[in-house]
C-alpha cells in the first residue's frame, strides 16, 4: 500500500513536467542504416555462456546509507517511482520506461530505491528493446523508453547525463559528468548519427562484444551503442 500511494504522489509530478524531459526518438536511423545495423548483429556470434554474471559484477559493492543513495557504479540506477498500474517505471534521472504488459506481474515486489541496471533485450520476436534488471531481487522485465531524462538544469535533473563532446574518428564519447567512453568498432556507423547534447542513459552490455561491458542509450535517437569506459 505504501508503494502504491508513493507512486500516485510522484508520477503526477513527473508527467506534469513532460515538457522538461528529453525527447525519445526525435531522430532515427534511415531504413538503409537500420538494415545495416541488423546485418551487423546477425553477423556476430552469440556471446559464450559464462559462469559469471556481468550485470552482478557491475553492481558489486554498492550503496546504501540511511535510505539515501551515496554511491553506485556508473551503469547502476535506482527506481524513483512505479506506476500505480504497474505499467511503467521511473528511474532517478526522470526517464520513464514502459513495461511489457505480459511481464508486469514480475514487479509486484519491486520498491522505490531498488537498485536496477538496464541492458538490451535479447529475446527473439520481442518488440521491447531493453530489460530492467532488479539487482535486489534478481528479476527482470522487458521495457521500452517512453520518456527521456529530465532536461539538464531543470528541477530533478541532477542525475541526467548528455553528450558533452564527440570524436567520431576515434570513436570517443565524453558525457556531461566527464566520463569518457570508447565505442565498439562495430557500432561506429551508429555513433556517426549521434550529436553533442543528446541525452544518454548508461546500461550494461549482456550481448555481443565482451570488450565493451556497457551500453550507452541515446534518448534522442532511441538506440544504443556498446562501449567501454576509459
């Protein structure tokens, strides 16, 4: 009941300030580029099965102190609010994630402030691009990004990240928090469409290219690239 009431109180505030959120998918890859992206993915071998869980390793050693988040790895997030209808999740940067209705039952025990990571959805035939993994419980749901992070400088935007600098030739992205990322060589053609001031949400790569343990999700493009922090 406490979670339900908190969701009712928080979500109207988030939605009432919709104009202060980064857009989702305002720019898109062309049809030819989408075909190219599909061909790249199909040409890659499936990642080997490993006894280690990169998502678990990413969150080792986090993060509570009296109910306040004091530290978490750069690809870890926390739940800010859950829709009263359990159809969407808001994370700390204000971005809103729509949940696959067939999987909504999995979040019944999820709570605000639970630690989560976002990764790509590798399930075949799914229309959902990403998964949110609850690190406190080990369960996950398929999601799509439905509203971008709160704009930098707006109220509540202290957790928001955006691209501060780009080096297309070297495949380097620098975010507003000064974190630096080198991009998978196979995703350079996607990076070429990204731009300074695009809004970014960090995630964990559980798919191909083990040399890049993270993903950078671009709200403006509504796509992602695999990356390694440097």
